[in-house]
């Protein structure tokens, strides 16, 4: 009997509701029956990852978490847009590791020659720029824009967050036109994607959680477990 490849989606922060949010995105996008996804919360991590210090704390806890995980996974997805600890996790698990930011950059670059990232707080902007440069997307990224919305407020006040992002999208269209792809730069924005895409149907708005899930579902089919 053939065993289906299994992907481990790790939420590197400790907020279980954020893990549940990502799981709902998985249910919504419908990836078929070719792979199994399991969702894990980094319970020893920070409640939210906002800036480099939180990222370092989350990475150390995530690496310890990985030590106790079963070895049947074909691939891993790290569910933070900062791509928290993806290189160090790759060194530890020796399986493909996809950051949702990384996935979103690839996805956006296939949709458009240029993209803009809409993220949460100012403290996250330099971390995201560093990731963009390290992964070779600097020439395609026009800017990284902070919305001023703390990560956990995306769940607590979604209507307010939608209005703020809506205004930022309008400003982006005024500045850069409609051909530029827009990336939602936080896992917590995934449940806002459908509404924003409905409001701005003519734009390419990229959901990083969906991007990471879709790419990992393809990649895990090619992994040979040893």
C-alpha cells in the first residue's frame, strides 16, 4: 500500500488560534488527496513574531520542537512571513523547508515582474527586507509597507484591519498601478485574503499561507525519504 507524503506545517509562534487560522486556509484552498498535512504549534515560542528579537526566540524554540517530531515528514512549512529560522531548520531536519514568505515571493514573481509587501509593524520591515535580499528578490520588490496593525490584532479586529489594508492597497495602485502584485506580509492576514481579493478583483493579491501550502504539496511528491 502506497503511503501518502506528509507535510508538517509549523506555526513558529505559540498562539494556537493562529495555527487554526492556517488550518482553515488549508481546508479552504482544497489541495486534493495527494498528500497529508499536519499542523503544529511552537508552544514555547513568543505569542507573536514582531521583529528580529522575537524571531530569534521563536527559532530556538522551534528547533527544540523539531527534535521531538516524528521522522515521517516529507517537507516542512514555517508559517511566519519573516521565514523564521528556515535555514537552521533545514540543517536540522534534512528535508525541504519552505517559509511562507519565501513561497509568496516566488508566487508573486510568477504573477508580475514587481511586487509590494504589506506587513504589520515597522519593526518587521528590516527583517523582511533582509529575507528578500537573501533570497534574491530585491530587484522585484518595490517596497515593504507597514500597516501599523499588530499581528494578534488581525484576529481580534479583522474589520479594522481590512479597512487599513484596503486604504494601503488603494495608495499602492495610485503609486504603482495595477500590474504590481501585492503580498500580504503576515500569516495572520490569510483570512482577510478572500475579502481583499473580492474588493480588488483586478489585482494579484498573494496569500503567503496558501502559497506555502500549495508549493509544499507539490514539492513533497518528489522527496525520497531515507
